[in-house]
C-alpha cells in the first residue's frame, strides 16, 4: 500500500470482477481502491508492479467498513456503496453505463446520496430461545455487507457487531432517494460462535469479509481470528456461526 495509507480496516467487497478495498489515512480521511481481478499481474513475475488499482476515490471521512451492491430503479441500474465512519454511514451511488464500463471501469463516477446515523436505534433482537425484544442500540459495525433483493430491488445492509465477546448481526433496509438516504431497522440476531479460539482474541465479525446472503436465509461470512498466527504459531483459524 502507499505510505500515506496506514491500514486496511474493513473487509474487502466485490461487485462482479471488481474488488473494493477501504483504507484509512493518517490525516483522518480515507480512500477506496478499486481493482480489476481479471487483469492483475501475479506477484513475483517480471512485469509485476505495486498499486495496481484502476481507480482510487478519496474521502475526508473515515472508512472503517464498506459494502457494495448493484440495484435497479426507474429503469436504470446503479452501483451503491456504503462507507462506515463509526456509527455514521455515508452512501454513494453510480449510474451504470454498460458500454462505458466495458471500455474502462475506472470512468465510473460515484456521487454522494447522503448519510445516516445508527446511534440510539430502536431495533428488535431475536434471542437464543426464539423470543424477540426491542432494544435501543448504537450500531458501530466492524464490517458490512450490502445485498439486493432480486424480487423488488430493495437494498439491505447487513451490519455485524462485536458486543463484548459475542457476535451480533443487524439487518437494515436502505431507503435510497436521489439526494437522501435512511435506514429502516429490521432485526438483530445473536450469532453463536462455534469452534476456533474463543473470547475477545478469537474469530469475530470485526475481521470478517465477503458478507453474502444465500438462499434459504443463509448468511455467509468469511472470517479470520485476530492475532492467531503470531500469538499461537498455528495454522489459519476458521469458524462458522449458528443462525
């Protein structure tokens, strides 16, 4: 990574062959780097060079997590990108011109739709015994996924949160206008950690990526354990969640 980008803090996200990587900068701003996975030069080859991103988008706010999906509205197709900065979420949208994208994806232009806060949100939580209760929470997620319902093109935000040593996931529906956005809370659910290293240093959503919703209401998250390699000199830890 370039010297001024100090850390990749969130899970990477893909739309088709394009990979979105959020980075935070020393000055408190952030960048989103976009890579074309079909045209990367393998490391170790004579032609390999660093920083092969095809586009970089700079922001003045943080980028602690990121989600990307596409959807259709009023006969047009869009890419929608949500960038988390603590409990505030900034949403950007790009209209998809298929012919233009075929020539050069880097020409895509994201414009800000708006921002919303998930501070002191009232949301129903599903408990382990199957009952629900309404709680007031501030959602500062440590990863994010956006998913589009193919039936009605509604966009949903999957927000993983680590509370103490417990993993929770919260689902919101995004209400996207031309110059405004808001989030309607749907449900929160406790995800029971099974296997791997247990506790604060274990495998949690904070180090998760590739959040996807599969058929039969299955939530798929790829995750790794924090510090497991240097701390325990072990193989890469993997995990799964009951849901």
